[in-house]
C-alpha cells in the first residue's frame, strides 16, 4: 500500500458511519451463546476472535468455552452449513490425529476435521482403518471433502481480509 492509498484508507475509516447492532457468538460444541452490542458489526467477529486467541476476552465464560473448543467449533459450524446439521457432529471423545498436528496448532488457528469415507453398507466401527491394506473408501467423499475444505478456506480468508 503506497502513501496515497494509506491516506485514502484512513480518511475512509474516519468518515464511516457507525451501525448499531447486536451480535451473537455461538459455541457449536455445547450450544452456549453470548450476545452483545456493537457499533461496528462488520468487524466485531475479528475483534472477539483476536481477544479470545490472546486469552484476554473480558467474558470469562466465553473465554473458557474458547479454551475448551476454539477453532474446532468454527469447523463444526461450517460443516453444518455445508452439509446440514445431521451430517456434522462434535466428537464426544475427540481424536488428536497425529502428534505433529498439535505443533501446527501452536502456530496457526485450526481444527482437526475428520471426514467419513466408508462405503455404503460398511460399518465404520468394524471397517479396516485408513492405513490398512484392506481399507476401502467411498470416492464420493472426495467431492464432500473438497466442498468442506474450500468453504473453510473461504471463510478464513474472509476473516483475514477483514483484519483478523
């Protein structure tokens, strides 16, 4: 951004008109919701996520829910929007995936998402695991996975462009 663009952006920011609104933050994991007022509904989510990530949000219950569920709740909400609530679920006993993934999450926000790919008529409980030579997959899950990951990326990019 050059100097003139920066001056124009600052001027536009100063001239903007406040829009009074009410926002809600919902936790997909436990169904809790927090409601509050804002004069800037376009950026309130970024402000809230920023303070939650820093561990400094003034609402202790919301901060505790974020600590327990964080970005994973965002992923569950996105999956429910893409596939419907009947196909998106919060794992009662979440898996950590690989130990390496925890190191990634220390650097960037994220969530470990599991996408079911068992062929129709196969019991997921007794089916061979992903790394078994006997494992089979329903290739139709590729389209679902692509749609979910694309939507997660688009939503994250939209938040980033808004200043998150």
